């Protein structure tokens, strides 16, 4: 829950972390937030109505100078209904995600969209005198572009992960070594822009909240190189080959084939009960990922 704080007093002692937490005695009355030392209330723009009992609130300031308060409320959660459907999800750069039933999610390429605008703003910032008002104004312009990129990316990740959780009961994904993949300097910027790690974390805790099955298969499983029809492995497959033909004549789309293999492998792990990363009958998000406030 986020509320925009209008002209809030900010203490010097809180400048380092730009946030502090009020563990108790916080309340919202009308369009004002009340807590100790601010008994007169702070005017807020309520994002949505509060439900349940307020447990604590965290006040923070963004690099662009905006003030927010995140309010934690204790409410009863109702899991999503069962659909009886299952899918494997293959993450990529050309398409952000491809499911085993050929549902494709577009890669927004958020950083690339604002790259030229950001580079121009940073050049202007580098020319400003340190400590001057003009430098601080330009710093805010750069921060706003970064904020736009981050907000747009996170919004899309939430939309895609929520759609997958709503439509499927079993979700299988690859346990990607994102940090290792970032060593490829030709793809590092695109991999970071896609934010696969955050997406998997969102899927993980949302699956736990809604009693869905979430399983990670081994990162060493050759999902792209294995034919999902006959099981033949194309050891010579290159990253640039988006469509290939196996020795038995099956024409395969690289991403769709990988997602089908991921689903098959995930179902094997679930049936054998050997998967360490399988979420099953978990009702608390702490078992299988961080809570929504952390996301």
C-alpha cells in the first residue's frame, strides 16, 4: 500500500537511508496519516482504501524527491480458484516469456527505449558544477528517467506474473544462473533489462499465496536443444537459430520447444517428489519467496 506524502517534514538524521519505520500507533483518518510526533496528521493521497488492521508503516523518499508511505495491514487472503491447467515458461530476450501453450509475452526493452534520453541527460549532468543548484536540478532529471524505467518494468512484471498465476495451477521454470549469464558482455545489458530474477521471485511468492505448484528445473537441462516430440538432442544448435529441424523431421520453434520440455521436466520432478524448489501446500509467502512489500 503506497500513499503519496505531500510536503512532509524530513529529519536530517534520516537522510542516509531515506526511510524509517513506525512499528505501531499509526492510523489513517480521512486524507491524513497520524503517528507519534505527527499527531496533527500528514496530508496524503490515498492510493486505495485500507483493509484490515494496520501493523506498521514505512515512510521513504525516492531519489526524485517524492515521499511515500508503505502501510502493512493484516488481512485474510483468499487464494485464486483452480483452473486445472499447467504450463512451462521459457524466458528469453526476443520474447520475454513463452508458455508451453504458445502464449507469448513481449519484451518491453525498457532501458533501450529511454537509453538516448538518459544518455543526453547524463551528459548535461557531467558538465554541471558540483554542489550547484543547476547540478541538483539536472540530477533530478536523470533520476526521473531511471524511475520511469524501473516503474514501467516492475509494472509489466507484475501484470505478466499475475496473469500466469491466474491461468495455471502448475508453473514450471528454469533455475537460471542470471549472474553467470551477465558475464556475456554482448547480452548483459539485455538480460539485466529483462529482469528475469525479479520475475521468478514474483511468480514464486504469488504461487505460494494462491496454492499453486511452482517448480524449478535444473539449469543444466538442455531444454532448447532437446526435441519435445522424440527426445533427440541437437548438440550443434546455435543461439541464433530460432527454428530448427530434428533428425526425425520435426520442425521446432526454439522457445516453444523449450517451454514444452520445461513443463515435462517439471512434471517429472513433481511426480517423483524430489524437487527442492517445488512449492506445495504452502500458505505463507515466507516459505517460497519474499512478501509483496519486498517486491
